[in-house]
């Protein structure tokens, strides 16, 4: 009998599940895999629930399918036929009392065409004139080691492009503030454009000429029945593995050439390799004794609380045509809402003859107002904002709120330095791997890319099968 490499994955979100999937692809029968999840279900931030007769996502609701690894994973899992493209296109920005069309073709708010920007009405004549200065300003020669997004964008395109385009988009995706976020870690394309071109606008146009975005194919998609399908499909591939729910890992310790994974209930699992697919704040606790320096760095990655609010309105209450996917709200507007998806218009499977389903996002770095509010107060406030923005004429028939404490990691200025420090602080721990949204991309597609890379590292490093069998056992203290 040959022994198999014993791999323990901590965390059953998409990062842990995808890592498990790719490890199987790499090592086939040569691995004995245990996945330990603190919660009572798998999927982590990917979650859904019944709402007004529909299954709705309470965490993420869209996938970036243009990332090749994401598309390949969907294909691999047999989900390609379940991909659903948005039925409506184009978002709005709620700016100065009106919903205004977000110009198409921007790269995180950096415009690549002037006419849609002018037509959007988002910019004042002075703001447009300031943005146009980007065409003539001299090339920037010096950069901070890790500039913020604000640092790169405002200097070229002015404060209005920053406040009314870049900030709302970043709020919607990262729940963060562009004055603090590292351009290199959060929007690497903008960082490259700024360093390699005199003008951001002309640089983006050149980039688009060389690699035009595929026309027709949707960028963000969901799956029939929502993103829970991705979790179900990943879990179905782990049949035969040791999947443990309601099992919280308390710490990781060295055990000979391998590790001992200690659970909060007193049990331990022996492992040749351990993958920590947990949020940085949780990982910091797990590594407090084994790698205290890494734990300190990990604890420096801040997280923002967010909430999703599902509201179902009678169709007759709509004060406007839902001509797009929804709208984003710049922080300068001072609203509670960060954004709002017109889900019934955006996703064909959420269309309803009688009701309009609307999903609002609350929570942005630095805005703590809503944390003190109870659910009803928060709904009243968000509803009042929807009345103002969309002219709604009735209260919602149904409401559902999902609060996500410590949900969105922030890649603040210095993030790459922190990743370097983490690598150095764990270099003496072969067989220990870190993956997840805390490091190299917060979106599901980025988590999948990182999971694939992690699985390749595990497959490369773990001991190959040998003649002396050492089965996966539970070591009780
Ligand atoms: C409201 C919201 C909307 C979003 N929208 C989108 C979107 O539309 N598109 C997109 O691409 N991304 C979106 N994201 C981001 C994306 O969902 C997450 O970044 C991603 O799902 C994180 O996956 P993960 O596996 O790295 O972490 P998680 O999903 O957080 O999983 C980590 C798991 O580790 C477990 N765990 C923690 N500590 C322990 C422990 N000690 N022992 C055992 N288990 C432990 C947790 O219970 C959890 O299940 C959104 C996020 C939120 C919150």
C-alpha cells in the first residue's frame, strides 16, 4: 500500500473549495484531502436564500467570466450551459440629484472616449476642461513606491473624474476609498497605464486598440439559479474527501516535517501540507504562535463590513424605466447606499410579472453610520434614498437583509510590501500555503486564479507516494 499526501484545507469558501478541486486535478488519487469549515455550510461569502418566490444571492451576484481560469473552471464543472448574461446593460451614477448614465468603456472610471463622458452629464464644463488637460500635461516622471489610485488619477484627470467616476466604481467593487487603495494591487491596469504613458486617456485608447475588449461576450455573468450553483458543483467534485462542517480551526503547529491542525473542539488533524483559505483576520489568529510575524502583517489588512438589502416592490411603484443594471453612489453624495442593482431587470431568472426585485449594497470604508442601525431603520433609510433617486411611489412588500461583518479586504497602499513580508515570514514553513481574497484579488475569479496557483504549488511540494503507508489519522491530544 502506498501512502498519500495528507493535505488539510482550512476554509470552505470559494478559495478553499477551488483549491481542493485543483489539488485533485493535479494529484489525482495521490492525495488524502480534509477540508475544515467553521460554518454550517460551504461557500463562505457565496450564499443565497429564498426571497419573494426567487432564489437570490445575498453575497456576490456576478462572476468575471472573461478571466480565462474562471471560464475554464465553469467548463470543467459542466456549468458552461448554465451561464446567464445580464438582460440589461449599462449602469448609472447618482450624482447631484439625478441618475446619470455611466459612460461606457471606462477602465474603473478612466474614460477612453470623450463623447459618452460629455453626454453622461456627470461632469461640469470645468470638470471636463480639467479632464482634457490630461492630453497636454507633461509626462509624470516620479512615482511614490506604491501610489494610491487617487494619486494616479486625480493628477491626470482632475477631481471630478475621480469623485464621480472612479470613487463610485471602487466603492461598488471593493467597498473602499481610492485615496487609500493601492493602484498596483487594486487596479493594476491603471497603475501600468500611468507608468507607461504620458496621458491616461491616450494610454487607455492605445491599450484598447492593441487588445480590444471582446464584443458581444458578457463580462459579468451569473449562473441559472445563482452563484450557489458554483459552490454545489465544486462540492460535488469532493466526494470521498473528508469535509468537516462546524469545525473551527484554532491553531496550526509544526509536527515533525509536517503540521498539526488543532480544532477548537480539541481534535487534531495531522497533515503534510496545510492550505489556509481563511480571511486574513482569521488567518492571523491561526498563525499567532507558529508565525507571529506573519500574523502581525496579516492583522494589518483591514476589512470593511457590508450589507446586502433585498427589497421587493410592486411593479406599479416604479417611478422610472429600469433602463440598465442599476446605479452607483459616489461617497461625496453622503448617502447610505453604495450601489443598487435592479436585479429583476438585470438577471432574466429574477424577472417577475408583479414584483421588481432590487438589491442595495451598504457599507464603505469609513462609513460606520449603518452599523448602529437596526434592520428596519436601515431599510427605511435605503427606501427613502430609492424614492429620491428613482421616484418610487410605494414601500417595499418584502425586505431581507444580510449583514456581512469583516467582509471586504482592503488592499491599502503598501499591500505588495505586506505580501512580501508575509512570504518572508512564512518562508521557514514549507508545506504551509496562504490563499483567498485577502491577497491577490477580491473577486471570485481572482480567488479561483489564486486557488489554481496554490494547488500547483502544493502538487509540486508535497511528498510523492511512498511504500511505507501513513494513513490520514486523527491524533487526539
Ligand atoms: C456582499 C458581497 C458582494 C460581493 N460581490 C461580488 C461579486 O458580485 N463578484 C465577485 O467576484 N466577488 C464579489 N464579492 C467578493 C467575493 O465574494 C469574495 O471575495 C470571495 O467569495 C471570498 O472567498 P474566500 O473563499 O476567499 O473567502 P470566504 O468566502 O470568506 O471563505 C472563508 C471561509 O473560511 C471559514 N473560516 C474562517 N475562519 C475559520 C477557521 N478558524 N476554521 C475553519 N474555517 C474558517 C469561513 O467560515 C468561510 O467560510 C462580494 C463579497 C461580498 C461580501
